[in-house]
C-alpha cells in the first residue's frame, strides 16, 4: 500500500509515470534492454530526450526564444553556475532574499564575485532577526526591490520550500530576470518570455532528484562568460542539446513520463485548478482553528506548494506526527532549521490526500485544543 506522501523533495511522483517506468524497466520499446542501458547518442534514447523537451515546451508554452536544457548537480550547483556564467565586471548581480534558498544563492554568488571581481548585492530581503532566530514571513513588494539599472541580472526564488513563502507575481525588473523555481516549477502556466533564465530541481513537480531543468533565453546564454571551464558554461549545454557529456538518462526518461501524465490530466490549467483546491482545503482547515494552529506566513505570501504551520507545543507536534503516521501520512515534519509542520502539495499529490490531511487537522484541534 502506498502512503500519503507529503515530502518536500524528493517528492511523490504520479503513479502512472512510475507504473510505466516499472513496465519498461527491463526492456524499453522492444529494444531488448532498459532505457538505462541505451547510449545517450543512440536514436532510442534521443527520442525520449526530445519528447521530454517538446512536451514541456507545449505544456508551458515555452517560446522559441528559449532553450529547454537538462543539467546535473542540482539547483545548488546553479547557485554557483549562474554567477559564473553571467556576472559581468562593473555590473553587480542583484539578489532578492526571502528565505533560506535565497540566502544560499547569494552566498555562492559572493564567492564567485570575489573570484572574478564582481559584486553580488542583496537588493531586498524580508528576513527578521539574526542567526538561528532569523525568520521570513513574506515576499518583498516591487517597491522594496532596490535594483541597480546596470545589474547583470536580478535573481529571486519564486517559492521558499522551507518557509512556505511564494511569489504570486513575477517581479518587475529592467535587468535580465533569473528565477530559482525549484519548488513551484510547472504548478501552473507562466509567461516564460519574461525570464532570462528559469532553473528548477526536478524532484518536486516534474521528476526525480539528480537533474535540473533550465528554461534559458538564447541571447542571454550566448552572452555568458567564456573564461570559465567549458563544462560549466551553459552555452556548452545549449550548443550540445544537453548531450555534451552523458546526462542522467533515466531521470530524463522519468521527466518524459511525468510530462505525458500532465498532458493526460488536461495540462497545466487542470493541474493549477487541482493545486489551488488542495491548498484551500488545508489552509481553510488550519484557519478554522487559528487559536490552535499558528501560520507564520502572511496570507498574500502563502505557498500553494508548501504549507507550514506550528502547534502550541513541540509535544503536540510530535503527537500530531504520530497520529498522521497511523493514517499512513509521511513527510509532514518541518525542516530541521525551522521546526513545526510542513505539508508539500506538489502536482502529483491527489486532492484526496489533501482532504485527508484537512480532516486530521480539524479532528486534532478539536481533540487537543
């Protein structure tokens, strides 16, 4: 029996995508071997590679101005690879920080900046307090973002997984806009043309861990630095259709399977409707017991993907987790840096799971409040 998986990532995958992988694991498409055994230069694998890209382009409406690329190393590698490619001497790289992942991104940019003589600047932050007591409760407004008009780019994190904070708009920027969309990628349609670069670890909404998807403006990629090793240049990835070296072929195959599933479910309009329904079920249950549950995020910044909340005591939080376990729910414990609870409601989480969680939230408050 499969559990009700609310893990923040690696996260639950659509059952049809997994079942197809199971059925094709030993022999793919009558070829006599697994997709994992195929050469990444062969036509059988390349068909999968290009189908994954074409389905993503179709579902998201990615314009011809943008590449769809696959890279290894996780989004954490992109924290360094983005400034390595696009920081320009005499032009600062501007960063919006509204959570832990934004902090990590600019920390890496600072390291790169010192290497190549560039400056990384925090141009807006909503952090409150210092050290372990630092907290985040909202995204900044556009008026709070003090962008340098000469900036190499403006970087922001669209959804902070740990803190449960999400941008529900695309920030206004006169500089090339770069977005770490790891935990809310493809939960709904978005205007990709507004971005110079979007990157996302696949393990939330579109596939397994170990691979990152990039939507990269072709002109932006072309102007990237050439004085870094070729393997780290995004133009190398683009010029070779993400096949410069051996990619994680099975991970890309699974992305292909997930893209097929999204299309079969009615595309991203249907996925967004379902995601909003799930989030409403859980937030409504929590808000109905506002004296018992504490929601630290301001309402207009609440994440559709990651619902975070606290109970009156750590003892009650442990009791809540124990009750959830009895109901076959896993992954509800908050990140170790902030504690509390976190329910991740990514694309593959069924509405029924969210409804079951809402019922637990309601019953637990009535019993223990």
